[in-house]
């Protein structure tokens, strides 16, 4: 979906676009698969922390492109890590040259003191309430794009948040859903209170899930077309270009970082672009624009990623059979009852 | 990194198992695979499994040659069949090797259609690997048998070339420094087997750089006497099918015995670990596939019933052969003739 010019009056400040980022596994390549890695995290220096390939130029460009186009953006980070490591993370963001408008950490100590050990691992209640709190601070009418990963519960949290703000979930349903997930009752009440205060509007346009665990894309089908599972930030960048948040130059910078900093090859990038197009998250016209621009700069192979010749008839029939573009965010209708049941079964 | 073209539509369980196998390869290795076949069907399978899209390209073509189809007719009438398009990708340097679990005849014809034979090679040979006893520590559990069907009858020169090609393949892929090469014959004596075999014998024993150990008989096939067994296609195919048939009969007999009485059942239970080892040894999915040798490019033919594991291992074998320069090694061996 391409951002249209807002119908603002002269002199009236433009509504900002809100970009919300999860930190671990979405921005930072945090390794906490083993206990040893988990214990090491608080002692890591900012320069030891590694960003997910391509994320730094992507975020920088979200701000720069908006500035070029006279739009405002706000970038927020949300982490399930305790505030004790906030200093190192903030320094890391500064090292990467990332400007942000807010960052929130999870007060684990508070849960420990209160003996609420289940809340240490439970993220849905924490993140949902923080998202709602933050929503109350941004100008109403602001559109949001959310970024998470496939490790914990980001898809369900972000979808719940999007549907709450859009008014698709009522208070009683929220209680039922959060109870089924196992959210702390106090946090459920807090979420309901906050949700009641939030102005109902279709705010969230897209949810990007970084497939760090290589979760099969089909697993996210139930979340609807608003959610885009992406295997790398080049795929995300191409979709953000289509939505008008990035320029082709910005996508190029993401591609360059992947090639120069992470060992990607033009073939790997070409395959990524073809994949996100085949999965229906990027339209052919946008894919062609990205491909031609990057080819001209030597970042994609000259030939098609799969090479070979295709007859005109073949191309015509493929075009006719092509999947329709993803539906707009407003078309999403999620069956949370089924979703939560499946989500709990996986966990 | 090796680039492997994979015939996504070839095999009894294609494209499902082929695509799943390639998906596994994409997660475990740096091999670049191009799946050749019906794009919507391939993507539908990919969507349901874990995969790395950076390592997988899809080349769309809707046509394919079925397992039951006449290969000659299929190749003639379906110019855009997946196996032919995949071979074309390799021939045009867009991939380094080809893997298929599809129609064997069509695979051979696709190679003949699109690949040049190595200079000096008169006929290509279809190889197969089969499990056998090992005679010394470190010996590969699989022996290479060729030709198993690319030819029907051969002359002595062609058998000598098969021996050189098989030896080069085993040296590179099985990492046997000096593979023992034998002619399959009706007796071990040099004079046995008719004119073609005696001539081949005489020439092979004079060639340096090949460890020719003479003739072996059918009862030596399952022993570890030779690493590369050479014969003409007609005989090789009969041998291969006999081995497969015997394995099935053994399993069937064991099942029948188990159903007969409790003593047989008990006996089989006590032998369970041994049967398990036998099953592992004869499990074709573990070795993936065998090559068609003699062309400038390599084709690895996987079993028609290949599952994801077999396809994954076939792709790995193909990549290994590319990395180790098998075709260059074969060309060098043929040149010395």
C-alpha cells in the first residue's frame, strides 16, 4: 500500500508515521538459545552487540526518507530485557547512529519482588500494555508499522494491538483472549483500561516479522495479509519501498550492507526478492523497479535469478494466474480463538 | 558455492519430497539450488516448511515427463519438460550440476540432448551405488557399479573408459585414494567372458593410474573385493534389479517368518539390531543418488521413490562432485588413454 498525501491544511503539522521495533532478534542478533548465552547478555559491551544484517541502514533511511519528503516519523523500541542493560543497548543504538523517540524495558525486578515469576517469561501482557500506553502519547490518526520476530509472541501481540486500536476487539473479547493466553489478571485489567482510552482508528498498516528461526511462512497465514513474514531486511526493505516509506536508494543501501557486511551475494538477494514476490507480499511492478535499480548498480545479477527463457505465452498465462496483491490491513479478520489455541499448542 | 539445478517434478513423490529435500539443503549448506518445475506448486510446498529463500531459485516450467512415460516420446514432445529445462540450465552454465529423481531414460536423453560428452568419451555410463561388505577399515560401504543402463552392449574401449570414469569418481567422491576396479565376468581368469571382456582386461592391466584387480564374479559383488565394478549396461541393469529384488525378498521372508509362530518372532526380535543395521546399510536415502558419467556436466540420478532425505543427499553428492572437480578428473583420466 502506497502512502498517500495527507489532507492536511497549510501550516498544520503532518501526522507522524510510527515505527515500532522489538529489540532482541529483530534489531539485535541476540543469542540466548543456551543458558550460557543468556547469562552473558548483561555483561556484553555495546560494541559486542551485533545488529541483524541490514536493519541499521533500513531504520536510518526510514527517518531520512521521511525528512526528504517532509514527513515526520517516530521510532520506538521495545525490549523484554531488564532496564539494567539499558545503558549498553542505548550506547549500541548510538554507535549505530540510530535516533529514536522512545525505548522501553521490562521491569523484571518488580515481578521478582512481587513473586510473579510467570510474568518473567510472559510477554503478551507486558508488550500489549506498553504499546497501548505509547499509542496514547502519539497524535491520533498516526499510522503505525510494527517490526518483530518469530521467536516469542510478536505476531500475536502486534495483531492484538492492531485490532484493539482499530476497534475490532471489544473489552470482553480481550479479557477472554488474554486469559486464554495466560496473561496476569492485573495486566489484563490494565490493558482493558488503556484500550478504553485509545481512540479507535485503523492505525497499524503492516506488521513485519523477521523469520530468524526460519518458521514456515504458512504458520502466519492465520494472521492475515497485514502481517508480512520476511526472511531478511532486504525483503522488508523492498516492501517498505512499495509502501512509500523507503526510496530505491535506501533499499540499495540495505542491499549493500548485506553484501559488504554479511557475505550476501547478488544471487542470494535476487532469490530473496523473487521469494517475497512469489509469496504475494510484493507486487510485480515494485519487484521489477527494485530489480532494475539494483541491477544497474551491480547488486543483483544481470540475468534473471533463475535464468533461462520463457515464452510469451508462458509469461502471459503466469501473469493471468498471478496472485492478487495482499489485501489492505482493514480486510484482516483474525479468529483469535483458533489462533490462541494453536499458539498455546506450539508453546 | 556450487549451483545445482534440481528437477522438481521428477520422481514418485514429486514435487513435495523434492522441494522438501531442497529446503533442507538450503538450511544446512551454502549450496544454491534452482528448482525447475511448476512454480505455484513448488512455492506451495515451500510455504509449509522451513527454508532459506536466499539459497533457492525457482525456474518455472509446467511440463514434466512422468515415470511411466516413454522417455523418447517424452523428450521429443515435451521440449519444456522440467528435466530438459534443468539440463539446459546446466549446459548454459547457469548451474553446475543436475539432480533428478525422475524417469531414468529421460534423464539420460536430457544429458545426451544438452551436454557434450567429455573429449574422447565414446559412451556415457549410468552408475549406481550399492551396499556391500567392507574388507578394510575406512573402506566405503558402497561400491560403484557401472554401466547400469545407459548402454546395452559395449566394446572393450568403452568398458575401459567406464573403468577410468568410475575410478575417477570414486577417488573424488568416495575419497578412496586408489579404488580397486574390477570387470564383472563369469570367471576370474583373464581369458573368460569372450572377446570384449578379454580385450578390456588386457588393456586395463596395462594402464597406469588405475588399480585394476581383474575379474570378479557375481558372488563377489556383495563382498568388498572391488570399489568400482564395470560391465555393460544390459548386465549391469540385470544385476542392479536382482540386488534390489533380493533385498525385498529378504525383508518379505522375515515378515512372513515373524507371522508364522512365536519362536520365529522371538528370533527376529533378538536379531532386531542386526536387521536395523542391514536396513541402514541398504537405505538408499542415505546416499542420495548415483551419477551419469562421461558428459562435461554431471547428473546425479536419485531413486524414483526418493524422499526428502534422499533428495537432500543427492544434492549434497552433486555439490561435492562439483567442488571436487569430478568431470575434470574424468577428462584427465580419459586423456591418458
